């Protein structure tokens, strides 16, 4: 694909006529989701930058200029941590 696909509630069909998306026989489909952030990055310390991304955004990876970035680590890391919980 050259461009992302955006699904909306209208793409779900109706109760009477539901829509089903599936792979062509013998093929596998992988759906991933992402959103573009326009954060206000601030230098924090030791070459680390931080920003607020909102209360509803759970981040498990960060891509900048098509390169995957190393995410911050926390001593008491819990699965699916929301970074805003640690930024005051």
C-alpha cells in the first residue's frame, strides 16, 4: 500500500448488513494502527527529551523520521503504561 487506510464507523456496515474484512485465500493480513503526534518536545536531562501526548494515548513504540526510537524505561514498568502518568 502506498497510503494508509482509515476506517470509520460507516465502514462497519449495519446489524442487518455487517461488513467483514478478510485476507485472500492463502494469504495473511496484518492490521496495525498509528496516529501522528504533534508534540511539544522539551529537553529534560542527559540528552533525554519528553513531551505530553494526552491522556487517551497509550504508546508501545515511537517512530521518528521512519526510525524506531528507544522508549524510556521505568523501574516499576507495567504493561501498556501510559507515559503521561510519569510526566508532571
